C-alpha cells in the first residue's frame, strides 16, 4: 500500500479507537450500513444511487454517437428517437416510447437480476441461472416470480464495432434495463412491428425460493431461475425479463464456437485507499472506470462469460460492525481465541454479508456486467488471509463463524447454491450444477470445497479450482479434492485442446521467501513494536493475532514455503495429464494487484536446446490479471518483484521443468520503453478468446492507460495448441 493509503488507514484506526459505540433506544447497535430496496429505475444494475462527489473535473460533453439518428446497416435496427424528435410527438406516442417497464406482479428488488453460467452438456444445451433477492414486505408472490427468456436463431447478429462510445462518459453505455436511456429506442420496437423467424422460442421459468434472510428490516427471499438454451449454429442474443418487467439480454455462443470471455479479480479498494483518487473525469466513482472499459468491449463484441478470479468483493469491513468491536479491540490474541460467540455477533455477521453483497452486486458498472454477462466465480477471501492463520485462531468461535457464513454467502450470491437445498452429491444428474466438483469438508468451515469444470467451447474447458474451503496454513487443497478433480478431467472429450485452470493466487510468480522469514521471526523489531503500539506501528500487525500484517498474504501464495511441495506436485500431475491427453494447460490467477505472465517449460540446461513451445507439453502459462479496481502496489514493491522475476528457480529442475517470467511489457501504456518488463503495476482485466486460424488461446491483458481514465491498452500472450503426439 502506498504511503498515503497507510497514513489514511492509520488515522482512521486512531479515530475508531477514540470513538465509543453506543446502543440505540431499542438496546441494539446500529449497523455500519443498512441497505434499502432498490428503486424500480435501477433494477438490472446500471447506475449508482449515490450522487458523485465533486472531486474530479467537470463532466465532459455527452457522446454524440448515440444521440439522434444512428443507422447500422440495412439488416439491423436503427436508433431513431432523439430528443428533438420526442418533442414533435403526441403525448401518447411519447408515453409509449418512454414508459418504464414494471414488474407485474410487483417485486421489490434488493439486488439482481444476476446471471450465472454453468456449462454446456453433451446434447449442446447451455445451462445457467438467474438470481434475484426481493423484499417480502414490498413484493407480491401470487403467483411466484417468473422469468421469461426468448431467442431467435435466425435473427441477424448486431454488433457495434465502429460505434464505440467514449469510455470517459459519465453515464454507462445504453442498456435495456435503463428506462431513462430514451435515445436508444428502436424504430421497430416503437412501432411494434417486430417479426420472428421460424425457430423463434420463448420460455417461462418459475422462481425457486432457495433461502430467506431475516433482518431488522424484514425478510428477504432469494429466487433462483434455471435457464436452459439449446445452442444453434450461430451465437444468439437472449432477451429476458422477470415478471414482465425491464428487458435485459445476454449472449450465448454457437454450437461449434469457442466462447469469448472476460476475467478479473480484486473488485474493491483496500482499507485506507480513497476511491476518488482512481476516478477520472466523468465517472461516478473510482470503482467504475475499468469496468466501463470492459462493458464497452462487451458492447462491441459480446462476452459469453465473466470469470471472477477472487475478491469479487472485499469483506474486511466486517470488523467495523459495532457488535464485533469488543472482540476486535482485545489486545491479547489468547483472549480473542476464547471469546464466546453471542447471538448478537451471529446476527451481525449475517447482516454484514447480506447488506455488503446487495450493495456491491447492484452498484455501478459491476452491477450492469452481472445482469448482462453470465458469471463464473471462484471463492474469494472472506476476510484478508482467511485460511492462512494458525489453527487455534481459525478454530476460535468468532473466527470460525466468520468463515462458515462467508462461504455460505459466497455460494448463495456468487454460485446461486444453497447446500441445504441442493445437497452435496456431485454425481451425474444429482446436483443443480452440472459442472460442480465437491471435495472434502473444510477444516474451518462446515462445507466441502466447490470446484467447477465448465465447457468453454469444443476446444476449451475451464477448471475453477476451490483453493479456499480446504485451505490451511500448510495445505491449499485436500488429497480428495485433487483426486476428484483429476478423475473428472480424465473424462474430458477427446477433441478438447486447452484446459485453463483458474486459481486465485499465482502459481508461477516471483518468490518472497526472504520476506516470509523476516516477518515470521520473533526477533523482528517491527513486529514487537507493532504489538506494543509503539512508534505508530500498531497497523504493522494484524488485528486478529498480532502477527505481521503481510504474513498472511505471503502464506497464501503457492510459492510460499508451506505450499511449495504441494504446488510442485500439482504442476507435475498437470504435466502428466497434458502429455497423456494432448491438452495444453494454462493457469489464470489474480490477487497481487498487478499484471504479469509466468510460465513453466521444459528445462534443458545451459547447453540444451529448448523444444518449440507447441510441442512442449510442459509449457504452461500463468496469466496474472489483477486488479480491476484496487490500487496497484507502490512503485518500490513493483521494482522489487520485477528484480526477483529474473531470478532462476531450480525447484522443479529435477522434473525437467524450468520456471520463468515473461517480459511481456516492453512498453508502457503511453508507448514509452519500460525497464521493468515483467510486472505492470496498473489496473487491468483480461479478455480471452480462441483463435480459429492458429488454435491458440489468446489472452489480452487490458491495462488502464491513465489512473482513473478507464480506457485500456492490450498486452497479448498466446497459449499454443498441443502439437505433440498422444
């Protein structure tokens, strides 16, 4: 964290220590944040209800390319309704065009709709789901909520290449969920002359209530809608709505088409970081700029999936809840471990997760992505470093509760799963998710791991490996999880050429062993001073067990001393799988708040000749994309990691494997030459596609040009198809 961020966090900590928390007249604490139901006009997620702060410069002029008439070609619709034309219409005509769709029967949304992609089955049927959360007191459930979705395989494809908006515009691009985007009314929609092809289909899916949250503001129901779409010869736009409300859309690939998808991680700011310093002119918050860039590219050529690679939201704010302050402020770690779990604390933990998820998943550009690109998520950290602390702390009553409820809400909001409803049997046709792989029970949470193996096209599959549920300080995944994962991999279709393994933390990355050793040392003077609160170093140690603040992050890494043996065994097992099945394996990860690309390859020594990458079964990329929102590490940290990136690692030489970092970043985003070519310390996300001409999987790491500006520059790396013999 930069010096400014550290000072801000330190100042906030001092203020919190001097601030007394009182109970209200009813005897209850007031929560840090209480989320209210959404206004109808924000359903679907496209704008923040909070007004922008005045820090950035004035809002630039609106983009002219979607105001007024804008014609695509003779086969597509035309934007025909501009502000001047509206004034020339009769009141009846204007009301028809500008009328906002409302749910009927009425639903009061807390969050959603959210979309999720599961997989495509052997019959070519796309499986996914939608999720909404509604306030029971303001909703009508007779009949139960209903999702309608429709598609037309014969409809012409309409992409918007060449009509891209300026990503610095204050409002996000026009979206069907926005009833105030009046200037994008389609001509045939206004005249009600829409025609359908002979294969047009429309389906209705009843909502299934999978959980109810009871809070001080009432009860709130989670509704899941399962979606099944037989894929056609071409990709298709799927229109959907809930209870005849606002119409939204997403895209599915053609039956023989490999998906286009986007990946991201670290969707939030660390403590002490001012989001407004990452908000350029015309944006409502520092959260939006890079997300708007992703959405602009989605508008040009739609993504079929959105992969969350960890930290889809940050939950460290849980420790600010008033009911937890007595536990948080205990100075002795032993007292924290023995602190009893009260009913108040139990309710506060659930209240935080519910409110925080609702707020995060329904706000700004991220919310719009959630409603228009089906998500695939790996488990994110509940609080920083959970699973990498000592056993006695992890097993303490409060800490264990935080972990178990964090995992429950992750499954609910991000995977649309309730284990109590869906069960824990991942056998054929036993679970609502066809891609699921259920592992062993976690040591600190009452649930087993949930990994997913999903179809991303005829040539590409993706493994989203749960590296959290079973994590201990000396373990990432259990033997049972590995066994079940590789058993499922053994049944991949023979025509699959690429397997992409999503792991939250980089598996090929510069080592920090020297820092681990320093921070673990009992003789480290900074740790001792931090524990005593001396010299303003109290924030150098964490608030849970007074170990060094960075130690849990370092212990999390695959390259940490405690995990190195397991990592090496996992890599070697994947190499054997790659060689036997003739499948190129690549890794995708996040976490470290910078972009980088590591690689494993065959080690031949100083005099040997390395095999060409297409025929090297050991050649495995590790694409690191992080963060889409959070602040990059300080320049000094980037320089240190870059210096370590060139160091040779011999840990896998016994297995004829070398580990390197690729100098991908020859030039900066402004075109100037870079000295540090291995690590890019700017916000980023990754666009992924399969190149039909070469058979490569192409990773475009899209790096923000200027802080807060949103617009990105792509840096490309390719994973070649396997060209060795089976």
